[in-house]
C-alpha cells in the first residue's frame, strides 16, 4: 500500500511540475493558458482520486484476507476438536462420566461452528433483504432478558454464591411498555452479538452492565457496557464496517470475523434505528448502544416465540 501512495504522490508532483512549466512557457499566450490550466487541474484531480480509490481497494482486500483467515480458523478449530473427541470415543472404552463430558464439549463445538456459519450467511442476507418484510411487535424487555440468559449459558457465566452476577441487567419501570416493531430473530441476533462481543473482549474478570431505557418517549435504547480492552477513539466508527477489526494486538489475539457489529448496525438501521459505540480508551472498557424506534400503540400481542432459541447468533 505504501508503494501505491508514493507512486500517487510522485504522479501528482510530476503533474504539478508540468502545470507550472506550461504556465511559465506560455504565460504570454492567452489561448494555451486558457486551455492548459483546466486540463492540468483535471489531470491532477484524476491522479489524486485514482490514488485514493486504489488505497481503499488495497485496504478492502486486506480486510477480506483477514476475514477469510479468521473464518477458516473459526471453522477448523471446532471441526478438529469434534474429530479428536470422536476418535477418542471410538478407540477407547471410557467411563460414562467422561463420555458425557466429551459429548457436552462436542455439542458446544458444534454450536460454535453453527453460529459462525449462520453469522456469515446472515451478513450476506441483510444487505439484500427487502424492507417490506413482515414485522410484528416485539417486547424488548423480554428479548434482552432471554438473550442475557442465552449468553450466560453459552459462556458458563454462573456467578459464585455471594458474588455479583457477571452480567447485570436494569430496565425502566416494568409497567412502561418497551415494544418495537420488527423481526424477532433479527433483533435477538443483534442483542446476542453485542453481548457476545462484551464477553469476548472483556478482561479476566467479566463485568457487563446492560441497561434498557426509553428516550424522549420515541426511542428504546439498549446499552451494553463492559470493562474490557476498550476501543481507540479513531476506530469507534470503523468497527461497524464489514470485516473491520481494530488493528491492536489485544483485539487481534481474540478470535472474530469482523461481522458482528456490521450486522448490529445494518439490522438496527433496517428497523429504523442505529447503533453507536463509545469508549474512554484502551483498557477502559467500551459501551455499544442500539437505538430502536418505540412502538407507542401495539395492536398485536408482542412476539415472544423465538426469544428462547439459543441457536441464533
């Protein structure tokens, strides 16, 4: 990429030199000056734009390569684990307790494999899905609570007796409806993605605060705050781009495809809302917020049928 930037700068320098030379040689000739100056301005603008687009394409290709490497790793690791345990079960006579443990590990690996595949497939679907799809009222309070239960189960976040919960949840007055109109599966997908990111990028001690509140009677705001590795200020907007991952050592050491937050913002915007991120800095945690339009009058019963399916990711 540096080579292309240097080449673009050199071409701009050559174009400027030719422009200045042309003006010096023809400053007494009216017509060559009139024709030459706009021509060279267009030439310089074309070279600059070409260099910008070229650098963007190189960066996009680098993100694609990183995504392919990450997905390959995410697929190979659980497959290799499942195969290893299957071979062990085939070759050895094991106690029933050990066999049960192995079955549980293989089930977790298969869930992880399925979650990766579904995330990649959903990333390809969200940009093509029509906005006219059928949507129903969804109770966000129930959806978020169910998603927290799923996240605790997946990541084995059971608190020790007398210890605070790794994931705490607070919401506005239970008597106030928190209903949005949307697709329950997609809404649960974005909540699970934000929660999973908070767990994945937390430090050794997982402390996650989830809050759900109403803003100006028109919006429902879900905020997920962790005390993990944090996000540099320069990357707070970029993390919602497809395949983008913050290029810091602490982030790159953590497995990921770079699709989670892209899905979060895309689905939120398709539902008339948006997603934002904030962080005090590296090592100081981060907050990801999802904003959705509140349904003030629910004419139907809020959908709850899909809120307990743990396979959605």
